C-alpha cells in the first residue's frame, strides 16, 4: 500500500532521522521525500510517499511520540479526491479543467458544477457532469451563499474551485471551508481593480500579464498563494489581445494550483504556503 505522510511542526534537530527510522523499522520504502525548514519561524515541513504493509493507526501513534507537541500529522491513503467547481459565465478555466478531467490528467472526480447563471450548463453537461444553477436574483449575498451551502451539504468533496466565479463570498461561507476554496484571478491587483482590468492595463502600457491562484480567506484576494505565472506583452497587443493572453495564463495557473492541492503538496501556515 502506498500512502503519504504530511508533517507540519516546530523544528527540532534530528526530525528527519527520527521519522525515517520509524519508516525503516516498519519496513516501509520511501519512494518520494521532501522537507523544508523555515528557520525564521522555526517551522519544519515534511512530505513523504511511502510504500509497504503497515497498521496506519500504529505508525501514526509512533510518529506523534517522536514529533514536537505542536505537530500536525496527516496520513493520506485516498487515491482520488473530489472537487466541486463554481462558475459564472467565463469558459476558459472551467473548459480547461473539464478537458483535463476528460483525458484523465486531472487526478480527481468532479462531483458537480454550481453556477449563478445557467449560461455554462450545456457545456458542463456535455461531459456528463451534474450542473446546478443557484440564481442570485433578488437575494442578498448572504442569502445566496446560504442556498449554495445548503446544496454543498449534499455533496462530498475535498476542494471547492472557483473557476472564474465572479461573486465575493460571504464570511460565513468562507469560514465553513477553511483552506478548501481555491480561487484564480489576474495579477493586476491592486493597481487595476473593477471593470475590465485588461483595458485599464492596456491604457497604462503594462508589459507583463500574470495570474494568481490562492486559497480564499476573508481578506479579499489576499489568501495564501498556491501558484502564479506571467506572460510578456508589448505595444502591439490591443486590450483584447491582452485579455486573451491573460485568460491563457489564468487557466494554466488554476490547473497547476489544483494539481498541487490534489497531490497533497501544499502546506498552509500563516498567510503563505510551502510546496513540497
């Protein structure tokens, strides 16, 4: 049996040796291993993929005995995670994820797609995936979010992915899914906000277009960053060309961030991440 062991703790001398020794005594083969020490904050992170026959609860108990008292230990045996996607009208991010799901390169099952319009229903259902429309018409933000949360209670999922969902989530919604909501947006913030940021950027003469994928918290677009990327533009780009280039970056960055999360490679602490 192959499984992952994720450790987040304060740092002490000899932790890698102690953990590896437990693996050795249980005849576990280490197939992948990464660790990182944040010396400034005295934090230790370790991600190991191991293979062998072992009692999971027993090895968990032994690891906790040798780790610092503040250690957070996770042992992941699940092979495929489940995700729910939320959308509004834009197709580039949802389309990319649907294609990766279709060709098998997305190591997850899409449980459902939720939209505040039915605009993307036909697209999603072509892939045999359930689509739910939860309209926001006539509802406050809190009322609309409550309706979505009621729907989500009927679903089993590991991550909620905002594939260009163009509404701000309420604090009550966000606190229910801490470090479980992944969002994507252009990286012009805070310079160009509001309507049509690509046109604003064009008028300013920007030379770099980027995208940021992050976990959602109640500081708007300021949650822990998972992945970022850029592409270069120049004077020959009209604002529509910049928008198209930006969308290409957005869909790739979102899918890359999702892949990292699905592979349990993202450790969150404070308002930042460690990727192992």
